[in-house]
C-alpha cells in the first residue's frame, strides 16, 4: 500500500483552514494544519510534508517571510501561496522565488484540487527524471568499467603469447598424457609449490579426485578434437571457494601434430560478481524504461529509433518502425527543426527541454536527453493540462475584473456616504445664503455695486449646489430611461452642441468612421449625451496646446456589442494615472473637480457596458466604450 501524500495547511482563519483540511482528507491526502508560522515549523520538523498551502497574511510572521526562511532548509517541500489580498506583482515575485503556484481567495475548491494535483504531478515527474538521469549515469559508468575490464583481458592474452613468464595470469603446459611440463610463477603460487616441482606431476597430485578426473577429461577432449576448450567452474583453493575460468589450447609441432596443451587459469570471482551486478542493473534500467508511464523513445547516435516503451505502444498513436529516423521518418511535423535539436543533443551531450510544442492539434512537453551512443526522447501529451491552465487563466482574469469592479463600487459607496453628509450639512446653510441674497436684492435695489456682489454670491451658490448634485449622481447613478436610439445621431448632436456653445471644436479636425451596420441600440439618450459630451470636451481641452488637433470617432459592431472609440491627439495621460482616471475627485485639469469621468463610468456601467482608456504621453488618448446590443 502506497504512503499517502502529506499536505500542510497554514492559515490563521479556523473555518477556512478546517474546510480545506476536510476537502483534502476526502481526496485521500494525509493532512496537517497550523494557525501560525511557528506551529507550521514544528510540524515540518516532525512530519516533513510533500506540499504546503501557505497563507500570506498571518500573525507574527507573514507567509512570504516564512517561505523565504524555510526554502533553503527544506527545498523538497512544494509551496502554494494563498491570500485574499494578493496582487499579480506579489504572485510573480513569489513564483520567481520558488513558489509552485498561487491561489487568490476566495477560490473554487475543485480548482484548488486540480492545481494541487498538477503541482504534485510535476514534482513527481521532476523526481522521476532526476532518478532516471542518475540511473543512466551509473549505467554509463558501469558500461565503461566493463569495457575497460574486457580490454584489459584481451591485452593480457596478447602478452601471454609473447611473454609467458611475465603475465599476471596463471599459465601451465601439459604433454599429450596430461602430465605437467611447466607453469608460470602465478600458477605455481596457487598450488603452493615452486615452478620446478610441477614437472611430471598430474592434476591428481594437487586436486581432489573428482576434480582431477574432470580436468583430465577436459584435456582429452582438447587432444582428441584439436580444438580449444574454455570453461568456467567453481573450485576450492585452500579453504576458499572461487570461480575460475580456464582456457585450454592444443599445442602443435611444426608438422601439425598435437604434442600437448597450453592452459590459462584465471580467478574470475570478482569479475563474475561485477558482471552479475551489471546485468541486474541493466534489467532494472530496462524496467524503468519499459514501465515509465510517460511515452519514451530511444535512438542511436545516428538518430535511428532502436526501441520504445509500453507507454508509447499504448498511447493510441501511430507507432514508429525500428530503424526510422526520429523527427524525419517519424514525428516530423514540428514547426522547429527537431531533428537538428536531437543531433545536437547527441553530439554535445546537452539536454534540450521543450515545455510546449504544438504537433497537429496536440500540445506536447518534450525532453531530449543524451544517452550512451544515442539519446532518449520523453514526450508527454499536455493538451488537457493546457486546457485546464487556459481555463484557470480565464477564471483568474474574471476574478481580477470582479475585484476591480468591487474596489470601484466600494469607492463610490464611500463617496455616497460623504456626499449624503455634505448635502445635509451644506444645502441647509446654502439655502439660507440664497434666501438672504434674495432679500438683500430687494433692500439695495438702487445700488449697482451691491447688486453685482449679490449676483456673485448667487452664481457661486448655484455652482456649489451643482457640485453637490454631481457628487450625489456619482454615488447614486440616475435611473435610466432606455429606448431604441441611433448612437450616430447622439454623437452628431453632441458635436453640434459643443460647436454652438464653445466654438473650440472649430479648430479641431473631426474624423467620423461610423459603422455601416446596425447603430440603433437601447440606451438612455440624455445620459449617453452626457457621457459623450464629457469625454469629447476633455479631448478638446487635452489638445488645446497642440499644433495638430485631430478628433477621431470610430464605431463598430464586435460580436454582441456596439463599440465607440474616441481618440484625440492631445498630451496623453501618464501611465501611473490611468488606473485612477475614473476615481472620484481625480482630475488632471488645474480647475477640474474630478467627477465627470466617475459619472461617465457609472452611466456606462448602468447600461451593462464597459469603458476603458488607452493613452501614450505626447501622442494622445483613446476612450473605448462598449455597450451590449440587447
């Protein structure tokens, strides 16, 4: 039974932590939990987890600091961060520092499980790849050792033919009656005699009868057949059992008559043990290759396929033929020259990783690794994983959009509370000011100077009342009275109003690129006039100091939406200010109040539409308004 994967959940929110623990335990994981970094460290020391879900904001020590503290001491722990306050910049930095993934609260528990399994699968594959590389390295080194042993053996045989007495092997000579003629020092040493003492002796003088009879029988086979005989057997020398390899060669005179036997006696106990160990290692490595769950193909130094594993056979895809040239005869439909990458790997011994390759309608993750006299190609179908990632990316973007809308709504709610207080506290005394002003006019009818000052009071009182109304409108967008109207006519009407009231637009070149398709949609005519009037007046003001003044209005249908783009060639908006452009009281004008665009945003949102800004300094600004067709 396999050991369950251990997961540590670190979060100071008790209810959230318990919910996550219950879900993970239902999934079959062995789950620990902690409410602080201190308690988490204690659990890590006692029960090293495979994965840790770590909340960023915690008492005593935040998640980022805790992760930084433990990542060097416990690099084997995979970490996923969780936070309700996360921003994309903190996520990116955390990923750079070694965090495997990043979850923003609230998150879907099924999505959490998918991402946890993805992290664990990646960790498993990385571990497996490292183990396979280590095994391959050991196999390569042992193969080199074996080649060296065989080379040394062959070299020893050649020396024996030339230098009988100086070779390390144990060598002997026998006559046609199996009686010893001579031997070298090494052979005499294992028999515990001097070289001169062996002459005239037989195997019965040194070995047990059964073994001596066998040796003489082997001698007879060589003498009768005239052919060499090589054998391997166990024997006891002194009290030690060894494995010996014996080669017996017929010795002939000049006429070709067999006159004796030349024998080479070798202790191959250690060599045979090493070969057995190497064979076991080869079998183990073959099993790792054959039963690897990822499709794997092996090629020789020419790039020809020599074998592939069970996962490749069971993949359901077309199988290569042994001898096919990889990435030419087989799997050659890649956009990049994969055959060149393969041959470069074989030549220079450098691994090449391709995390995402498109092959037809399939996405593959491919690793080409050097191997003795060839290379190994590991290929994993990541099409489904890619779909999951794309879905997660889409979910994240939607969540981010909801977060932005929520922040804006909270700002407007705050403005609403402030506006209500201002309206209550200001309008009452303002009414008294207006009433007193009207009474003063009656009293000082004949005083022109006094009347002029009173008019100033009246105008400013009206201005104050207007600003309070605008503030209330931002916080409480007016109820929309939507009817079917032609957007093009509304825009044309606004341009005419600006021309008649200010005349500033006379100096601006207006370019209208209206869609020839449908332009009638359901809107509140007066409120949309207000939006277009505000944005166009801002555009004209932004171009006041520019030589080239050009205003371009573009409309078009995009799927189920009607889009209006208003572009100017003005001074542009600083990049840092774009994010705040729709916030209440934010203005780039010296005398601006900062409520106009806030009100526009509220009106467009009330139409279930969107408004966004694109701008470059000294180049101009584009407002993009998108309204639903239905």
